[in-house]
C-alpha cells in the first residue's frame, strides 16, 4: 500500500524555490491561454509516481493564492490521492454523484487552503465507463460555470485508458515526467496516445530536479520545470 506524502509547497513553504517553480508553471499556462481558453486543466503522466498529483495540488494552490475560485477534482478513481494531500476523509464524492444522484454541491469540500475539492468517495466499478458517462460530462460543464479554474487529477496514461477519456473534456493537459525515473520511451508513447486522442498538451513538467543540490548548495528539496512538450518530441 502506498503511503507517499504529497507536499503542497505553495501553501506550506510559499517562499521556497519549489513554490516559485509552480508559479512559473501557472504563468506559462496563462501565456498558452492567450489564444486558447485554459479553464479546465488535466494533470497526468506516463507512469505512476511521476509527480502528477503533486503538480495538481500545487497548481490549484497557486490559483487560490491569486484569489481565483478553483476546484480540484480527483478523477483517479482507481487510486485516489487528493484526500490524503489535503488530509480529508474520502467518504463521499463522485460515487455519490454518479450512483446516488447526489447534488454535486453537497459533495464539494471547502478546504481551509481555499482550494475546493471533489473526491472520489467509494470505489466505482468500471471507472473508464463512469468517466465517459454523460453525468460526468455534465459535472465538468457545471463546474465551468462556477469556477475560474478546474484542475483534474487523472491516472497515468500508460496504466489505464481513464486519462485519455478525461482528456476529451478538458481544455489542456499538463504532462508530468520525473527526472531520472520516467523512461523516455514511456513519455513518448504517452504523449503519442494523447495526441492521437486529440488532446491539447499544454506542456511538460519535469519533476524531482534538485537543482540546488546539483549546484553544490546542499539543498534537499525538488524543483519543477515547465517546457513545451509539443516542441520537445524527441
């Protein structure tokens, strides 16, 4: 069982290099949005533990920090993690909305971080079918009317089809790869699948680069860098 701790550095250490890197990510997305609306943003990766959930929670925190109304939706129905990152109980969420027709407003958690949350709730059978349902599409469209930004966390592209299903509902995809961990071939294959499905890949985040340590400053944190993955096809 995975017990990885997801750090919200934008909130916990707002003056750190890590937090500033996420602010730069938000700026890059904003620049992309000059010609294309970037309201619903998906975070995914090629393989597990590449940093996509950490990117999701910190990007959402940056928008909240800027005074934007933002909600983070956990669409990783197989291995949900958002509740752990915000220390919430995952006892209600998408399951209640899809299966029991509960009004989604009753499922929104107003976290003290000023990031609203919709969790997964109970485990759903056949997640990819649920994500393809009209009910889920209606949820995303309803949230568009109420929030400035909707960040969705999805499973890795190469693990299951869920991320590809969700990519059809969003305005753009942030693709995350872990430095010295994610295999180049896996990243290329995942990006290829996203593009075959007509997903708009905003760019890539290279996670877990300890630049200060590499420069001899003895720093043990992580940095996150943004790049245009549409240009970096090799």
